[in-house]
C-alpha cells in the first residue's frame, strides 16, 4: 500500500489517512513494533488496557462502586466518602504484620481465581496455574522484579523469562514477577532474568560503617535510610544511603534510585518546614576514590544552603574543582 517510508509516515500521521475513532488503531502496530515485529493478542490487549482512559473511567464510575464497592461497604470492610474509599472496621486498625498477612490472603484469592479462569479455553498454553502464580509472587514479595513497584500500586503479572513464543515453559524457573508497565515494555523480544535483583537487597557487609550504623535514623523506607552527617558541611547536612551494600551510585538498581529519591524529597520538605533560613540545597555524590569517596558504600549528600553561608555561592558543585567554580 505504501511504497516508501516517507509515504508510510505521512499516512500514519495524517488524520485523513489513518482515521481513528479510538486509540486502538495506532496502539496496535505500536505494540507489535515495540515487541520486535511480533505480538500476541494478549500482549496487544494489555497495551490497550494501559492506555485506554475510557475503560479506566468506566471501571472507576461503574464497576468499582456498583459491583464490589457496595457489598464491601455493607460488609463493613470499606467506607466511601466523596470519591475515596477508606478501610473500615477491623481493617482500619491492623498492625503492619497483620496487614501483610491480609494482603497475602487477598493475593492468594486473586491468583487462585485467575488460575481457575481460563478465558481462552483449555488449550491456552500461556495460562500459569494459580498455585504457581502465587509462589512466584510470594518469592518476589509482591513487587515487580525490575522496577520494584508494589502490588499495592499496580497489577503485578507473572511473566515468562523465555517467552512462550520462543519455546519457554510454564515451569516456575522460567517465571518472574513484573508490573504491567515493565511487562508490556519487555515484550517477547527480551529474555532477561530479573529475579536475582530482589535477593541482593538484603546484602550487607559487617566491616562497612554504613551497613552497621549506630546513628539515629531520621527517615527510612524499604530500600534506603537517612541520617545526619557526622561531619556536616552546614547544619542539618543529611546522608541518604541504600540499605544494600553497594559502593557506587552507578551500580544501584532502579528501585533503589526510586527509594533514595523519595527520601531526598521527603527530607527536603521537612528541612524547609523546620528551618525557614534554608533557601537552597546541594545534592552530591562521590563516585570513586579520585572523586573524593572515602566510605565505599554509596551515599548521597543533601546539604542545606542559607543566604550568606559563603561569600560567593556561584558555581555550587563546580567547587569540587576550586579553580572551575567561578566562570
């Protein structure tokens, strides 16, 4: 139909050429292109769901409230105010340990149902049994094994490391947990195994001063902690480090980068709220001995700045090479 690349591009970009009543038409070839030239109906359907705001609106306005919402309110599990659901009854006062147990029960119910329900018939070789799905998700601690996103934030899929279209099996050794976004982006052209990443988050070094901290923590999340610097450049100088023992910033996994950035943003807001004299920040990382790193456990400096704390602040972090600071 199109004899050249330029004609094809013009057709795809033209409203009169590629007529659209929805996003599905451009989404479908895009899904196939991004998967190396081949995509299953299941993969294309997942892309449709991720990008179809009308479906999201339908579920938000109709399905969420009319189907499970009303019953869960009557059962005293949830309460609705305006457009927001909140926990109610016993669910409202769970300890962290109890919450994890309840989440596991609910995930098991979901995966059991998905394992029993086969919308494509008994010959669907891609269907992963519910019991195996549950084991894969337990192993991954209900998190995406690539980006670290929790099942609380997005649907986590059980993905074939070696795609079914390339001969991969449903054996648990060929399965990993990926969120919908990472799974869609990975496609069947990528057979990278991300399972080992989650295991490394527990890595510690007994000889490392940052792995065996005896300082008071001022903030913490699952993969990072924050504490005041022992030799502050300015008052309230703070360090944010990954819990995993890793020397170099450039060796951090994406979930660790996310965790560190979350703490940096949180602490920045708290410092500004508590100290009105703070008018800026330097954020610094020493990567390697020749860059000034002395403790080889990655750490990010958050240094509050105040008007007049130095005579000429121009150049900021360029000051690591003193003669290059002024330009």
